[in-house]
C-alpha cells in the first residue's frame, strides 16, 4: 500500500477520533499481562494490519513523548520557583497573524521572562480557541509584556509529587488533543540550555 505523508496523517486523525488507538493500547496491555494471549489479531481482522500498526506507532510515540516531557517538567518542579502559565490571544492577534507567528510570540515571551520552560499549543473545548500552556521556571515574569497579544494567567506550582504528576499529565495531554486537529503532533517549545539557565538562576538568588 502506497501511503503518502498526507494520507498517513488522515489515517492518524481518524484513528484518534474513533478511539482505535485506545483499543490497540488495551490489547497491547492484555498481551503484556499474558504473553500467550493474542489480543491484537482480532483487531487486525476488523481494522486491517496497516491501521493497527499505525495505532501501535502512535501509542509508542505518545509514550516516549510523555516520558520526555515528564522528565523535563519533573526537574523544573523539583528545583522550585515554577509557574504554570496560560497564554491566550485577543481577536486582533488571531485575525492578523499565522499559527507560526503566534508560536514565535510565545517563544519570545518565554525566552525573555523565564529561566527554563516547556510549552505547547491547546484549543478551547467549547469553541476551539487557540491558546498556549507553559510550565516555566522563574520569579520575574513581566505579565504586562504579553497584554498586547492577549491575556496571561499564572499559577504557582508547588514542589510535591502530586503537582509533578498532575502537571506532567496535563502538558502531555495537550499533544494528544492537538494531534486530533490536523493529524500530527505539534512541536513542543523548549528552552535551549536548561543547565546554564539553572546555574544563572541560583547564582542570582538572594540567600
């Protein structure tokens, strides 16, 4: 079967919207619990080998992505001075800029105001309005700098296991939601050099 990138994206989108990926994930887990149990073959008979293999690939990529995000966010929260940001856009910005331009606005704001960060796009549940969520390290965030683009809300994150788990799950979930929108996962926005940023942050802390 000749499958272009565009067609593959359409398949991925359909798999996620129909929940086939979840069926395949449950079948994979059953096989893990019982190596002699073949829970995948019945799904191949229904959906076809290509669809099931694509669902397995999606699940694997999602797991690896979640692990990477979790490790990075966990390290941020354990250091402390973490804030969970929600960055929204006003109507003027949404109307006059592209998705990539708004992404640049987010990166520029985070780079200027935060020591370290990880961010991703999300869409409102009611009207699909585009916005961004970010987990950042830093105490000197100038919220006024974002007001020309829209609104910004910050919530302090405590350094507890519950906060680490809750925040990691939420940020990782954003990728899955956005994946349903156009069939491909958006690139996460990461700070470039966390180690250097950590060193500079602690050197400037007044103890």
